[in-house]
C-alpha cells in the first residue's frame, strides 16, 4: 500500500497543473489554430473551412505593423543590451556589499503598475509637460516640438519598461565568474581589454542570451507602449490584434495574426540561438 | 577591465540609469498631489492633499481596484497550491511526464502575453463561455503558475532528502512528514512564489484585456481613461500600492538579515 502511494505521489502532485496547462494553455492554442482556419463573421457565425486565406489576407493587410513591431522590438533590445551590460558589470564586480541595494533600486519600477509607469512616462514627455513645457516657454524649444506620438517615445518606453529584465540575467552570469579566472588571464599577460574580451565576455554570454529572450519577445508583442506613447504612425502588431479581437470581432483574422506573430518570434529565437551556437550557450550555462 | 577613472565613470553611469528608472515613479507620486483645475493632469498647478481625501470618489475606479484585489487573492491561492504541488513533483521525483511538464512550464513563461490572451479568448468564444471575473482568474492562474513552479522547484532541489528520511524513520507518516518537515523547509520558496503571483496578477493588463468581458480591473480602468485624462486618484492609488510594496520588501530584507 505504501509503495503504491509512493509511486503515485508525483502524478497526484502534478495532476492539477497538468489539467490547468492542458485545458487553458494547450487546448486554447489549438482552438486559436482552428479559429484561424475558419471563414465568416460574428453575425452569421464562423465555418470551419480550413482555408489559409485568413493568413494571406492578414499578412497582406498588416505586414507594415508586423515589420514595424519587429524593428521596434529589435532596436529596443539592442539599446537595452548596450545600456544594461556596463551597469550589470559594475554591480557584479564593484558593487561590493551594496550589491543588493543596487538590485533593489533596479527593481523599484516593478512596484508600480506597468500601465501606470508607462503613463507616467507620457506625463514626463507630454508636449506641455514638466520637461518640455518650461523649455518651450523659455523659447529653448520650438513650439511645435514633440516627442510623444513618435517612434522615439515608443522605443524609449519599451527600453524603459523592460531594461531590468536585461540587467538581471547579465548580472547573474557575471556574478558567477570566478575572479581567479580573470587573475589568471592577467598573469598570462592579457591586457585589461583582452581579459574582458576573451574571458569575461564569453562567460557572460548565457546571461546576454537569457536577457535578449526575456526582453525581445515581450517588447515586440507589447501593445501598451504604442497605445500610450505612440500615435497613428507607430501602431504595433499588438494593437492590431487587440482591435481585431475586441473592436472588430474578426476572430479569424486576429487568430491568424496571433499565430503568425508567435511563429515569427519562435523562428527568430531559433535562428538567434543557432547563430550564437546553442551548444556553446547551453554548455556555458551548465557550468 | 578598467582603471580607477573607468570605475568612477561606471559608478556614475549606474546611478544615472537608476535615476532614469525612478523618474516616472517620482512623477507619479508628485501628480497625486497636483491641485489641477483643468481636465488634463500633465502640468503642475499647486500642491494639495485633496485627492487623498477623495480617494474613493469615483465608484467605478474603486470597483476596478476591488476587482483587481479579489482576482489577485483568489488566483494567488490557487496558483500557489497547484504550482507548489508540481514544483514538489519536479524537484523530488523522477516520473513519466517530467520532460513534458518542464516543457510546459518553459513554454508558458516564454509565450507572449498577447498570444496567451488571444488563445484563451478563442477558447472562451468557441465554448460560448461568458467572460468576467472567473475567466480573468483562470487566465491569471495560468500565467503565474510557471513562476511558482520554478521558485518552489529550486527550493526543493536544494533541500536535503535525509531530513525527510529521518522523519520517516522516526515513524512519521507521509502527511505528517510533509506538514512538519517538507513544508516548513520549502516555505520561503512558496512565499516568494505567492508574492510573485500576486504582483503579476495585480499588474496585468494584456492578458486580462482579452478575457475580461465587461468587468474592469485596475490596469484596465487606467488604460481605458488614458485618452480622456487620468484622474489624480489613480496616482494616489499607485503611490499607496508602491509604498506598501516597498515597505513589505524592506521589512522582508531586514527580517532575513536578522535571521542570518
């Protein structure tokens, strides 16, 4: 009796989560795939026709926003990487006893709702806001000057919102680097730059990899920044998918777009992992 | 890599980034005290405590906040129970379906929120399920589940199995061992997971916006009034949530330092 219970234990423990993942994650993705292959509209109902015409139509109509999202997400990710690395480096190697204080300050924005944080950015950047208002009345900026509703505001918002997700994994990777390895490089007459490029940087790559994954996917698919900080010319694919679902009730097109977005991101992740060398990354991560 | 000057530059740079990350928070707190007269709340017009007094003046905003808290509490309890169970199974046992479980946990974390929300809506539309607080709660459990599993699993893996063996040798049954030995040992992981689930739930906009029906949560209410202007009460509520969150985090850090 005891033995039976012991072998059944892991299955009983895992069962509720399996049910939840199965019913609300696996089945919905399948439901979305099936809806994306229907034709019809909300009034007359949708028929399962297995026609891929939704995909052709959706991509034909919205490829501009799709490409724009990938560009915004990509540019924001590169900027985040450049901003995050020096900071992560300094905290990991020079933070000393105050490391946890710096990490706490880095996470401070997460105590404010994502939506509210983005809106506060809008406050700062508003045409007559506390930043540009005084500059404009002093004549230091032309009256027509604005940042809101431009791609700078949207990409800036993405960078602002996701930056900590880039800093943390790089920090964790750098923090694990054994200082003796760097000393060994110096003992072997490596210059500071050579020691960084050939020892520290390669050891931090798993962190960079994780950071890029954790920022690129949510930044590309984010509808909030474009809606709050952007204008008509900066609409991203997330906004389109929301509108198609919620306002137009065009479920087939919206499902096709969601699926395309997921596929593009998956392919992107795959190509990225391959180009960086999945084995190298996994091997370094395992160490 | 760099000399003394480089270190100083990097130190200054780190503080610059922190200042940049903090600026919008300061703006949020500040405009909760703005004595605004016009509809828009973007320019400073004088100091007032008025909005703290009229915090619950807008009943729809208060209702949205109550909805958010309700969903967060229920989904956190559900997520913590279901997630801790899977975390225990993955950290302690080798069983069939372990690989699939790990894959599902990873897949749910890396799926864009937008796709998760859209697919759930597809399910509810196909099944003619009425949308409201129940569907929001279901969605919140789904996207926080993986985070609880990962936190608990990490804690279970670090736990010495001989503790449980000792309890069993002393005659404790499965349930007693779990209640008196395993659970207290993994409690920090469970609590961390629960806090994370609560924070994720109360903050979510994207997934919720697909499955909310006609119910509003705090982030949804705010997004809905972006174009017409955010009332200062939103800033006040944001400030209070921020204050409570920071206080809990600091208290937790101080307590764990004392224990150490």
